[in-house]
C-alpha cells in the first residue's frame, strides 16, 4: 500500500484482548494484544508492555502490513515447529510437553532470574530423558555473563544441543562466546535473537561474525517483507520464532517462515499451546509437529469475552497513537 492508515482508521479497526496463559512465560500470566482488522485480513500489534514507542513502532508496522497489504507468496505450505518449554521444574515438564502435538524439537528456557545452573541442567536432562531422539535447543534470553555462559554451555553440551540462543547480551558478547565455544570444541552453534531484533542495525551481528544463525520475528522486525530482507542481507540460516503471539500473530510468523527460500530448522511458532484460550475457535496449533498454512480470523464472541476494561483500552489507544507518530516521523510504509 502507498499510504499509512490514519490513526482513526486504526482505532476503528482495533480490538484489545487479554488472554490467560497455561504457565507463566517471560513473567507473563495474561497476554495483552491489540488486533487489527483491515482490507487484507487480520494483524496483531502486541509489543510487550514495557516496550516504548520507538521499539514498539516496528510491531505496529507488522500488524498494518498483515491487515492492509497481506503476505508475500509462500514457497511452502507447512512449517515445522519446536515445542517451547518455560523454566519449569522437572516434575512439570511432561505435562507442558504433552500440550504440543508430536514435538520433535524442544526449545528449553534457561538462565531464568531466581534460578541457578543446577535447575537448568535438571530441566534439560529431563527433556532428554523423556525425548531421547529430539533436537534440543536452549534459550538464555541474554541472561548469562560470559563466565556463566561458558560454564553453562560446558555442562549442557553433553545433552547434544542443536544451538544456544542469545547466551549473553550484546553483539560483542556473542562474538566472544562463539569464539570461546569453538576454542573449547564444544560443538554448540550460537544463535542471535535480541542482538538482531533489538539492535538499530539488525545486520550488525552477521557482519561481526557473532552468530552461526539468527532468530527472526515478524513483529519486532517490522513485518514479513522487512524480515525477509534481513535474512537475505545477513546471509545466515534463520529460525522464525513468535513473540508470544495469539493465533493472529502466529499466522504472521508462519507467513514469514513460508516465504523464506530455505528453512533448515524447526521454527518457534507453536507457542499457541501456552495459552489457555485464544481469539479464534480454530486455533493455529501444530499438527504432527507442523503448522499448516491457512487464514486465521478472530471470533467476535471470543474477542468480547476476553476484551479489556476501558482503562486498559485507553492505554492501548494511546500506545497505538504514540507508535503511529513514530511511523509518520520515519516516513515508514508497510
């Protein structure tokens, strides 16, 4: 499209919901999201609550792309996905994984605040015991220092990790860890997430040689087309992941995964299983470890049932307005 929708258009097209989670994830028990219904379908605008307008504006751009422009043509119609395991105790792991259909790849959260390495090891060990043939990847969300990362990777490498996602903060930190992992011969690939989506230049991590692969997300990178350009220019393998989205946002991520020329790894797009409910009666969930590409529409009854109170609606309207100003200032178009 050639023109950014007006703020009034966006407000008129929006619905704000709060969805309960099955387990606490990233400190979240209820996930709030603004859904936009446009001429091309539905889009999701759901930056985490602590994100300011500058960072959150990219999420709005992604929602507008989905709802007003639609998606690029897919090159595949099924997307393999991993199960995501929050930082729960070993006694809860079987129950969480049971909510995923035929999980062949497990992403395990580690470096949770208030926990220690022994708990991380116990969690990964239990996953390996339950699923001896599964691919296991870990995600520290930049929660380790360099020394903690090296100690953790030394201990966890014995479980045959596929890769370690953002073990430390920053591009320089990632590059240092990657170099030391190679020197010690640990055989663990390093993936960049926050160092791609939270940097002003998402290609800096590739230029620095700081990662073996990159994690990309449609909303934080400003939409499917912008994310595709990042992967093309980075020249690194990519894993598409969610940002704890509703089924609408997961469809945005699936559109990105479906349009990538190559998809060497399972994607982190099965997080709909972490929700107690959703905004569609036909939830976008994996079947036999895959998402099957299809259109998703929000259900009016479910949106009413999970709609937020007027105070929260006002908060989201102001957030929408602040992000809309950011897009106008940057001259951005979906």
